């Protein structure tokens, strides 16, 4: 196991972590998923990709990992929802729905450190089924 920035050999490395400049304890790591990812709403396949990203984020607590899917790999049209939020790491999020149910969010203009999330959507895990692998 690699050591962390503090040199503790029992802590995994956070190389490439994106940190909140106002709170060093708020950070995230973005990693590619090196296998197929599919997203279903019920029995309907709404996305399938080999180019997903996994975001691991630590803020007030360790958040559940979020999987971001390229917009080009989303099958149906998603409808905008009149809602936005702000993340000091990622920027301003906008939300979308499928069949009238909010299911995902995106960062249309992410902050500089998070620009690889541009053009990707993350889905609420309790509203979709995400599977990894073929």
C-alpha cells in the first residue's frame, strides 16, 4: 500500500486529490472506471458506457461514491429540473428528470479542478440501478 502525503504507510495515497481551498478536509478524487457501466430506471436502460468516472468525496463525512456517465452515452432525453446547488469543489450543479422524476445532476461549467466532470451526469443511486461489468 502506498503512503499518504503525511507519510503514514497505512493510509492510501490521495495523489491527485482536488481540495477545497477554504477547507483542506473537504476533498475529492476522480478515477476512471475501467469496465462497462449501465444505468437502468426500472427495466429501462438509460445509459451504457465504458467511459464512466467514479468520484470519491470527503466533506462533512465520507460521501457515497458517485458515478458520472458521459452525456453522449445517455440514451433518452433528460428534462431539466428547476433546481441548482453549489459545491465548492465542483461548481454549480443543475438537475434533470426522466419521466417526471428527478434522477441525476450535472456540472455544466465545473470549477477548474473538476473540469473532467463537464459533460457528465451522476445519478441518484436510490432512483436508478447502476451496474458495473459486462
